[in-house]
C-alpha cells in the first residue's frame, strides 16, 4: 500500500472537504472528523477543533463562489436569525465537548449523521410541512442554536442540520438552501474554532495544508452544485451522511469490544 505522508493526506483531505462543503452546503466536518480520527489517528477532540478551523474559511469561500457563479440571492434576514442562535450554540457545544467522553462523542456524531442521511436519501419518510412565512423566521434562531451546538460538539459546520431543515421544513429549494447554509456556517464555525482554541484542540500544522486546498475545492464544488439536479444533490447528501456514520460507528464498536481501532 502506497505510503502517503501526513502533509499530503492533509492536502487531499482539504481538497475533498472543500468540494463536499460547497457542493452540498455542509461544513464538511462529516468528512474531516472521521478522516482525521480513522486515517490520521487524531484524538476526537483534536479532530473536532481542527475541523472547525478548516471549515470557517472554506464555508466563506463556498458562499462567495455560489453568489458569483449563479448570482443566487441569499436571504440575509434568515442568515442573521440563524447566525445569532448558532454562535450561542457553538459556545455551549464547545463547553460540552470539553467535558464529554470521546467515545460518547463518536457515537452521538455517528447517530446524527445516520438519521440525517436516511432522511435526505428518502429512506425515512417523516411527514414535514414547509414553512415559508417570514413570521416563522424567529424559529430559525432555534435552528441556528441547534446547528451551532452540533457544530462545536461534533466539529461539523452545522450544514447537516441547516440544509435538511431549510429544504424540508421551510420549503427552500436545495440550490438556495446550500449557499444560505454556507453563509451561516462561516460565523458558526469561526465561533466554534475560537472556543475550541481555548482548550488547545486545534492542530495548526495540519491547518496550513488543509485550508488552501479546501478553498480551491470550494470554488470547484460550487460549480458542480449548479451542474446537478436537486434530486441528485439530496441523494448525494444522504449517501455521504450514511457512509460517514457507518465508517465512524464501526471503529467505535470495535474499540468498545477490543479497545483498538480496526481499519
């Protein structure tokens, strides 16, 4: 098997993360965290902080790319309501993450990914009713809080929460939900990064390779998003969540029974 250096792994991971982030509207922590833990043997908490530090600039680049490529109108009112809640949620999530056991974090993270993946892929058919009236916008603050909590707790950007909710509950087309999600992810991930920095949970040596690659990937990902139909994007989103959950959950189970990771 070809021996790939840690720096090259970081470059490849950053590129893939940028592609996934901008094409699906997620922070790509669903890719970064499992990869850092499983392939690069990071401690889960270090992986979470490093993921958030990569996600923040990637989300900003992705949102800008969506705007300039397709001149998509991002509803700034929705973004403000969600961002307000997400920053508070990020602080709470970082606090909880610093005190919860690593194995418990992995199990919770895998469960979240599995649920969202099954829903977006159409396997779980939970009835939803679109909400599009601006009077419902304050509810977005709660959505932002949950996204921020998940972001700092699991090292994701919060897009795994934001995109499905905007699409399924607020009736927003997925091509519009993706850039809106990225716009919220930027301040959310930035806040989570600052909170995690206090606990020394960020690997700066990996960041310097991952971030430049992820920025390049984000621009490419935005182009890909507009070349694909909505149904394909939703299915891709769901499959990615399911695969990430399964791959992350299996090592957790092995560790619980054998006290080691089986790759």
